């Protein structure tokens, strides 16, 4: 049903189904959450989708706190204009960075937040 609503452009019904899927099926499965994030990112200008993305990314971090999940969560926090929270998550991601490439990604996120303040 969820993919039907997405395919037919019935966004609000799609988001409602996605929220139920998240709560009932995908919540503890980061692979399913990754797919949901990928599917929902195309709707990132929609407030309902942004809120759902925030919940999903927070759950991913709760399931497994690692550098990649923290970076994704920080990006969604920035999208939702929660810059103070994003800075905290970015700092945590920086402390988990294991190489220069990861540090550059985190520094770029921090620059994005600072340019919005």
C-alpha cells in the first residue's frame, strides 16, 4: 500500500503508511530504516516527511550509534532547522571520526550549520 500511494502521488497517505511501517516493522532494523530514509529524502521540502525523517534518523542512532548514523542524523537536524541539536550531534560524530575524510565531512556539516546562524 505504501509504495502504491508513493507511486500515485498521494503523499499524505504515503507518509501516514510510512509512519505506521516505521513504528510497526522497521523501527529496530537499520537496513529497513536506510531504505525509508532513501525513499523519503526526495520529499525533504515537505514538513511531514521532514518530521518522519527526524524520527527515523534518531531511531537509527539509538539502534546503533556510529559515525555514519550520526552524520545522517545531523543532516536531517539541519534540514529541520534544529541547528543547536545538530551541533551536538556533529561534535559527537567528530569524536568518532576515524580518518581525515570523515573529519572533512563533519567539518563541512559544521560549516553549513554556522552559515545558517
